[in-house]
C-alpha cells in the first residue's frame, strides 16, 4: 500500500503525450481470444486494469508477452472457459470476456465482476442480449453459467445504451450464424475502436458510433496488429489539472472530437483552448469562473468519467456551479473528501451544488475510486499546504505514470509506502 504526499500551489505547465485509452484497450484485449492467431496491441498502457486483464487471458491459456510498449497475445493454446472469482472481482471489465469466451469456446463460467464502487451497474442488459443470441444462462452463487453451442444472430434492442453490453454483444455475435442488429447501441469512441479492431481481423461490423450496429457473423478471424485510440479521459484530466493550477499545457496524441463536451465547459470557465491535428493547447484563466451546469450523459454528452475532476475544478471557481450525475447513482464519494479540503458542496440526490472558494487546503483524504482519486490529486496540487492521499492504487488502475507526469509538469508529489 502506498500514499501520496502532495505539496500544493504549484502550476502544471508543459507537454504531455496522452496514453492509449484504457476503456478501448480492455475490450480489445478481451476480443483478442476471438482468433487463435497472433494479436499485437501497440502502445498498450501499463496500468493495473490492463495487468489484471492479462492475468485473465493467461488463466484462459493464452501466452501474453510485453515487447516494449506492445503486447503480443498468442491464444492458440487457450482452452479454459472460466474466469475465477478472485480475478473477476478485481476488474469490472472482466464481464467483457463473457461474449468473447462464448464465441471462442461456446461456453463460459464467469463470476460477477468487481472494479470501482460507483454504483449498482447491473449486468442484466448483457444477459438479455446474450440470451437473444441463443445463449442459455443460469446464475448461482454470484456466478454465471453460460452455454452457447449454437449462437444465432438476432435483433437486440437495449433498454439503455450500455457501453459494456454493446461491446459484449458485438463480441458474441461476430462468430454467430447470420446477422445481428443492436438497436439503441452505445455510441462511445471505444465502441468504434472495437469495431475497427475486429474488422481488421476479418469481422463484418458496421454502424459503430451510431445507435444501430450491424454484425454479420463470420466463420473465422485472423491475427492483427492494432493501435487503439488515445485516452480521452486522461487527456481531459490533464487539461482540468492545468486549468485548476493556473498553468499552460500542450497535449499530443489527442482526438479533440472525443472530448469536445469538456472543451466547451473549460471555455465556459474562461480558459483559452486551441487545437490542431492531434494537439490541444490550454492556457488557464487568472481566476476560473463557475460553470452553470455540467450534466453527465452518454456520448457525445459530458462523460461521467470526467465528472469528479470537473467537480474538483468548480470548487475553486468563482460563483456557483451545478453538477448532475445521470450515469452512476453513487458517484459522489469524492465529495466528502473535497469538503475536508474546504470545498463548499451540497449533494441532493444526483445533483451537486458547488459554491467556489478562493483556495482549498491540504489535509488527509482517501481515494475511493479511479476518477475520484484523480480528482483529489488535482485538488491537492492546487491547494494550500500538504495533502496526504491514501488508497492511490485506484489512480494506478487507469492512469499510466500519472504522478511522474504531474511531477514533470511542476507538481511536488512524493509516493511513500504505508
């Protein structure tokens, strides 16, 4: 166990090359077992969630090796169809393996997934969708037992545009007989990336990025070398951090379109932002202004994964801001920690009312989840005095070398063993 000691009131200035997307890489790793040929994932971030997914792949019988920043996966010898509970509980994205395991082995045994405690996040949409593909599913003692000897295409309407359910159905349908249509599909960029990855292996998927996705089943997929998209949430986190500290930052390896909802809000706070090609430039305002309303929505709306970081920013913005969390019902655990630092926040159900103060101050806080942990780190860098952040493994789940990057930008951070 480690903690961070952060001495605040430092500006974040400089350049950052944004990591590859965590939320794109995890389903792509799950999809790698759809073929028995070699798969190479380029520029893969060495983060805890990726390392846990690799552990699952190895448990299934895959040979996984790092070659520099690339991962090489050989699943030709994979034979197991079960994800043990001790691995599933560490990683929410283990549920993505259900569709790919069913495609490859026609059976699966998967424990209910773990990950960040940010809400109920039911998997009923996954189960419903897979059932419509002719998968027989039984649940007992927190474990799903699935049999899919005869996967068949179907028209599947999702009650809500779940990212995970959309990705799981795609992976289950790509080797199924006939055509599958997903209606009310999630539109996130990571869905498009998964489509592009599978299509490069010989899959036949179209429509990702829209509400209707078509999948025509194929008999077999081949190997592939693929580089996933940049991490829009990591990019957004560093932009917010520089804005909070009065800094100036240049990001490369970005897709501006993926975070335009954030850019709009940062401009509203009076930051200056320019972008060209894969670069984004931000110069912070002398004093951030409040943001009237930030309401999380499915893509292309404001991402729930940036809600905590933006809430942190509004704590020191002049005026009152309103945050509305529509995706996860308990994603305000960072609020109590920010209040310890002097923030003035009132939470009413899914709404947070934030009255900005001139400065936060350092104290002892705890990261309860990945994005909340990042929000606390940004708050600590901007605050007066020293902040001690415990349970920082949550941050390491999704950000590659975040503390080192922050230090390179001017932050005063020490990582110490407890």
